C-alpha cells in the first residue's frame, strides 16, 4: 500500500482553490514606513493591516500581502527573504 505525502495533497488543494480566485496573494515592497505604504501589482496602498509579529519594517523590503475578501484592505503577512 502506497502512502501519500499529506503536504502534497494539501498543496494540490491550495493550488486548485487559489487558481479559482484571481490574485489571492501579492508579493509587495515596502515603499514607505511612516505612514506605511506598500506597492504591489502596479498600485500603492496605505490601508494595510500588519502582522503583529513583524517588527522593524524598512523601505525596500519585500513582503507577502493578502487581500481581504472585499479587497478593500490588505494584510502584510510576513517579510520575504532575498
């Protein structure tokens, strides 16, 4: 009996679901720290919520951004490496 990797199955589900939702996440750049402005997908927004665990954001850092369901707010989830 072959055992399937549960992470592979989870990846397949996420990939299928996210392909049905256009732009389910963005890779953004911190354009300004105070006030916070994040640029992604050719726009710049200043109505972002930020993960409380993120400290010391700096201009130029890349971040993962998720839109709210109504796409009126955006959530900075984490900083991204190089």
